[in-house]
């Protein structure tokens, strides 16, 4: 009996000693991180530096981007968000972190990253994937893609005319998503998702929305696996399985496309990726599926997001709406005149509105994280950053800062017009317009930038040509959203009336 009591006492003593050592160690690490770390001179929230899990919780709650914006407003152009995490909001940081002319900083990878796609690949594979896709995004390809885009805009306008005739409000988030997903499905695989025909999301599209929202949980899992096991009990199983279902559908779709050998007279993105199939740099079937998955998401969701944001801000700013409608309807004699070329050369105010929407409502509001390499420190925006530090330029914080834009919280397209940019008397003369980089910069910038711009311009120009839109009261605060790398958009309810001529 005494031996049992003695053993129990010894075990309890060991546990108490271990717990005490853990507390001492944790306290020592916290003190070092707060006061003696190489990054201690960069300001930031001490509570996040002491307890890094709080940043992950903010992300899971969909509040991280709003929180980081507020922290930049409080602390300035460089903010330390964790022991080894720094967020920047300067033009120079874009160049130092992402730009050409310096060694590429590697991406911060998590267990959710598929190393076989162009977003998460290392520098060597990224170059190979970009080469395989470059033909699909060339100027020649863009010219060939215009009839396909116009066909889906025709469908969108036709369906919205039916909605307008019914006098029922339209959820423009849904309609823009249906159109952009159908278009990218055709451009990528040679067949649409059928959303505009059915007026409903394809099941794969619904899965994409679920899987994107789950990404912050993956980061939490990687950083705090034990904590995640407990919190995972509260996550709906459908959300946990969404990513695997999405990737499986990509694989099946690619296999189906590879079996379809007959020509339809128009090359798709898969044709571009298959051009080098027999070369040493050719893509495997797994790489084809991974990159096709990225193309579908990046080529549709972000475009629909910008169109939704632009629609909202136009309807919230009636004088701007009237001005851009007048420009479109007075410049174009007929709807068929609205083309890739005409909107980019004849509608300067519409282009200014698009730029201002990208500033006010960037489709990807967060920072694209990179990691400083081992070895000596690197200089980013004048700051000495030690090795193995996660760095990024936070888009929402950069674009909404009064340090960069006059009246930064107001939707004012005029700031992008030459007469305001070049006039020293203009209140916008000192705006730092080159900080706006919604498609990133450098060797990893968005390959589909020109296609996205053309798509946004034509869709919005044709919407303004055909319809008078009014924002429903229920969507008055639509811009108050959560974000999970991309925005979680509620319905944008609008009343449409077909234009009277």
C-alpha cells in the first residue's frame, strides 16, 4: 500500500515538475518574443505576439483581414502580427517581396497546398507550369476567346431580362458567378458548368465555396494540431470533405477532357497545357488536374467578386453611376460595339470605376505570404527582416490607407483619371496609385490578368448598356463581410429594369 502511494506521489511530482518547466519555458519564449526577438522593434499587438493562436482564431472567424487593416491604421506601414510574422503596406514592399530582380522568396506552404499547381509550386516547377499555360493567355488567344465570352454575356443579359420582366429582385452575386464559372469552364475544358441554363450552381461550384472557407482551419491545424482536433468537432463534415470532393471532380473532369480528342474548332486551356505533353517539361495528369482546379477558381470567383463589388459601389454612389451610364450609352451606338478593344480605349470613366472597385473591394483582401530565406537578414521596405520570417503586403490595409489615398474610404473613380492624376492642384495628385496591385507583381503575378480585365470591362459595360439597377434595402450594408482569403459574399439584391430607349 505504501509503495502504491509512494509511486503515485512520485508520478504527481514528475507531472508537476514537467508542467512547471513548461510554464517556465513558455514564459521565457514569450518574454524573448516580446522584448529580445530580432523583430521586437517593429510595432504590433503584443497580445498576438505573446499568444499567436489569437491570429489563427481571427482568421477562422473571418475577421483577420479587417483586424490587420485596423492594426496597420494603429501601428503604421509595417506591423508585427506574430513572433515571426510581419505585414507591410508600402509600395516598396511589393518590389522587395514579390518583384523581379531579386531572389524569389519562397511561398509559405501549409498542408492544404498542392505543390503540383502553379500557385504553390517551387520556382522550377512554377516556371514549367507558366510555360505550359502561357499560350492560353497570349494576346492571340485573348482575341480568339472574345466570341466565347460574348456568347456567355449574351446568355447572362437574356436571363437577367427575364428576371427584370418578372419584377423580382436579382441576386447579382449569384448571376455573376453563374456567368464567370460557365465561361471559365468552357475556356478551360471546352464545356460550361450549365449554371446560366439552370439558374443554379453546379455542385462543384458549391463545393469550391465550402472548401475556400475551410482554408483558415488548415492553417490552424498545421500550427496547433491538438487544438484543431478539439475544434474540428464543431466543423460540419461536409465542409471537412469539401476540398477532397473538389479535387476529385477536377481529376475526373481532366480525364474526361483527355478522352475527348475531337476538335471543336477552338482551343481551350487544356490544349495549351498539353502542347508540351511529350517534352521533358510536360505536365503529368496529376499536374493537369491540379492546375485546372486553380484556373477554375482563380478565373471565375475573383472576377465575379470584383463585378459584385463594383455593382455595389456604383449603386451606393448615384452620381458616379449616372456618369458611367452616360459614358457607356453615349459612346456606344449599339450593344455590338462593346468589345474588348472599344471598352479599353473609349470608356475611360468605366476603367476608372473598375480600378476604384479593385481598391475599395480587392477580390483577395489578404496578403500573399512569403518566407525570408535562411542565412542573413533581407531588407524589405527599409526594415531588416531576419531569416524564416513570414512577410506579405496586405492588400486591404494598403488600399484603404490615408497614407496612400486621399479620402481612402470613399468610392471616387476620378482619382484614376489623367486630369486628376497629373494636376498638382488635385486632392488626388499625391495618391500612391502604384500600390494597387490586385494581380500581384513579379514572376508570380497573375497569368490571366488581361483576360480578367477584358471580362470585367465587357460584362459591366453591357450591364450598364442594358439595365437600370437599384440596390434593394436589404443589401445596403452588403460590404460588411467576413473574409477567408477571399470574401464571403452575401446575396447582392438589386432591382433591374430593362433600359428604355
